[in-house]
């Protein structure tokens, strides 16, 4: 019997089974160095906001009761301080520290809310569907939450200062407690929330110190018009005498070192003794400074930790990745790792340098803006309309002006944030170009791409340089001649010949000039983007620049409502009204005649003097050129009737003919 042996079937190999490979070759993954878990402070945020909201409401009611003599809504309707209108933004003499601190507190809170997982403290784990709606609600909630601090500081009452001290201490103490309990958070970077809340802590600390000081000093009952600032400003204008040698610059002034020093000083703000900034400009400057800090912090947090993670994860596999793009840095893979790590470090240095430069540029532009704000305000106070506007304007409030005045501080903060982000991006690109295409190739003697391109085109560059130098030399020594103080053209035939021969080469020079013009214009606009006090467009097209238009409208409202000379005059009128006999003095000033304090005698001599005085007043007003733009005849003239800011002779004759009619009517009425 034949027994056949059945051969065992070979095992079926499973190509998808990697258990053996994993068990023998797998290296255990390294856990992250530090895992930041969500932290709940012992001082619960929800409970604190409920309590502080109730306390704030009680404080508002107490202040309203204490202020009941002037009425709850009196300040809202008449402009004085009350619970519903705690601060006068048009008062230049008030304490600006408290409003600046409250505005900075609100802005810093908004900066943290942009990336917060829970915009409102009353709800945790906010769903994504309603998160944006919660952010909109929080934009209105936090200004209301910090509103009592503003009321306590501006009502000029000791009770308000005491309540403000308690409120500010409560906010400051709980915030310090929470940051001490949970200094690290999982959002973006472990210390981002702590660093972003430093401006809030600084503003609250200032309020905690300022409220007790105001309580000790007592309320300042001096009103806006009672301040001596406006009278001192008028005295400084009247006593301001220009030096006799102002129009004759000395030789020392023309030195290069002196000009450089003057240029540097023009970017450094120095306080003026007889000039105080409006409150909104002071608040805008402080909020812009906080915006620079918040944007710089956010730019660092978003990029630098990521670059650290990338640099720490570079290994030998990076050589194979680069080989896939046909990039061979070295045959040794460890050397490739070192090269890539070094380049990543250079990238980080470029980014930090760009961000630092953007911060410095923003701060310099902020100081320059403060200087120009002061110059523009002084110019408008003196009636120099063309210092801000490119045409004649009437300084009075308008609907667009009121809207721009209300939102100027917010506009300035937003423009500053966007400008700094764009500056950082542009400077980062410039530093990368400088480091990776110029500095590193020169140090290592490799990848000299820029220099190779320039070397191939050296005949073109040499030709352009020689032609440009030749034109400048010939213009100075051959075509311009100075004789007895008179400069005139010389060798005109040669000049016309060179103009024709150099036509084509000047096209190439013009191309270089056009590229350079584009680069300079782009850099200039990006650097000055954060400034609203200058227009990024041409003088005639500045009305199309929304930022500058908002600034111009803001100045229009600010100047017409808080002119120092106007307030000084109103203060003098109030003082004279209080001292008595104000009506008689105003009547004497209007007539221009010193009347005796006797019974008026209506005789012919008195009437003749009155008529003569009124005719002299009429003649003075007609010949006053500063009032030309306010006349009805001038407002009806077309642009062709005006030449270089003055009327044409034919237009003046027409106005004089039309002006004779009301003069004749006035003479008839007097007779």
C-alpha cells in the first residue's frame, strides 16, 4: 500500500502584517517635554464677574443719588459731568491719566478676547456656532464693566474716589490672584495670556494708586473755563516775538551735522509749556502704544515657537527631502542637518530683526505724529487752513465730522495694528533677501546668484553709470555759466546735440529710475501707513485717503469746539458778568466809543459819531482779506475767478459793483 506523503503547504505571507517589524525596530516615541492642561483658578471668573457687575451697579446708583442735585441726565444734555456723561472730551485742562488708563484697560481686554476660547466669562466651552456672536456681545460688555471706573474718577466727589479705589482694587486683586494661580495656559503659547494681560495689570495698578491720591487731595471744583491755561496760551501768543535773524540763516546752521541734528530732533517729542493736547489725542497715543505691544507680542508668539519646534525636529531625513527637490547641500547627512539648522536659526534672527525694526519705526512714527498734531492744531488755531486742507474750508462741525471725531481713537488703533503687521512682513522679506542672497553667499563663497547675474550685465551697468556721470559733469562745467550772480545756459548747440544722442540710453536710465521710484513709494507708504496725520496720496487727491479724511474731520470738530482763544474770551466774559456792569462794557466795546456814565443825550453830534464809527467798521470789514472767503459773492465764484489764492482783477471789480448796492442801502437807512 503506497502511502503518499502530503507536503505541508507553505505559509501564506501577509504583506500587510508589520507586527514583527514594529516589535523589533520601533523606537518609543518621546513624549512632549511639557503638556499644558487647562487651568481653572480658585477665584472663579464667572462668579467674580457676577459679583463685580452687581457691585458696579450699586456704585452707579450711589453716585447717581449723590449727584441728584444736578439731576441724573443733566450732564448728558448740557455737557457737564454726570453719571450718564462722566467725561468731557473737549476739556483740555482735565486730568488725562484716568481716561487713558480706562481706555487702555478696555483695549487690552479686547486684544486678549480675539484669541480667547471663551469670549464671555459667563459661559465655558463656547460652541463654535455661537462663538462669533459671543465676541460681538463681549465688545459691548467690557466697556460697560469698566464704565464705573470712569464715572468715579470724573464726577469730582470724594465718595466717587473712595468707590473707585474699591473697584480698582477688586479688579486688580482678583486678576493678580488668577494669574498667580494659572500663569500657564494652553492657548498659542504657555505664557501668552499672562504677557498679554500685563497692560491690564499696569492700568489697574495706576488706578489703584491714582484714586487714593485724588481722595486725599480732594475734588477739584475748577471748571474748564476757570482754568488759567487758556489765558496763558493767549499771553504766549501775544508775547511771541520772532527773532530778527530768523530769515538770515548763519553759516553754522548750514553745516551737515547741524542739519542732521535738527532732523533727529524733529522726530523727538518734547512737551510744550503753554500747549496741552486734547484728551482724545492723548488717549489715541496711549492706545496706539498698547497696540504696538499687543501686535508685537502676537507676532512673536505665532512664529518663534513654531520655528523652535521645526529646528528641534530636523534630522538626517531632511537630506532625502532636499534630494527630492534636486538640492544637494553636502554628501554628509550630518553636515546637511547642521546647515539646515543654521539656516533655520538665520530665519528666526531675520524675523526678530524685522519685528524689532517694525516696533521702532512704529514708535518713531507715533512720536512724529504727536509733533505734527501739535503743529496742525496751532496752525488751525491761528487760522492757517492750508496747513491741513488743500483748499479753503469752513471750520465748523458737520455730520461726517462728528462721526470721525467719535471714532478717531478706534481708527488710530486699528491703523496702527495693521501698519505694524505689514511693516513686519515687508522688513522680513527684505532681511531674508539681504541675508540669504548677499551675506551668506559672501561668507561661504557659494551660491553667488545675485553677483553672477550682475557680473553678466556689467557692461550695461558701467554704461549707465558713465552716461549719468557724464551728463552731470557736462551740466555743471559746460552748459551752466554763472556771471555776476546770474546763471544762464551756455553752449546750447552742444546741449541740443547731446540731448538727441543720449535719447535711447536715457530710456534705460529712466527704467531704473521707474523701478527705484516704485520701491521707494512702496516703502514710504508702508512705513507711514500707521499715521493718519499725513496723506499717502497727492495733495490734490488727499480727500480719497479715508484715514487722512477722518483725521481732518476730527481736527475740524476739535478746533471749532475747544479753541483756546475762544475759551479764554468766554472765561473773561463770565468773569466780567460776575463782577457786574458786563452789559455796559460789551455795549462800549461794540460801539468802539468810550461813553461816559451819564444820561445819554440824543443829539446830532452823537448820531454823527455813531454813523461815522459804523461806516469805518464797514470799510474795515470790506477790506479785510481774511474775511473774503466768508462772503456770499466769493462762495458763488468759480475756480477760474481765483488765481493763486486771490481773486482776479475782473472778479474784484464785479464784487465791488455788487457791494455798492448794500452800502447805498445802509446809507439810506442811516439818513
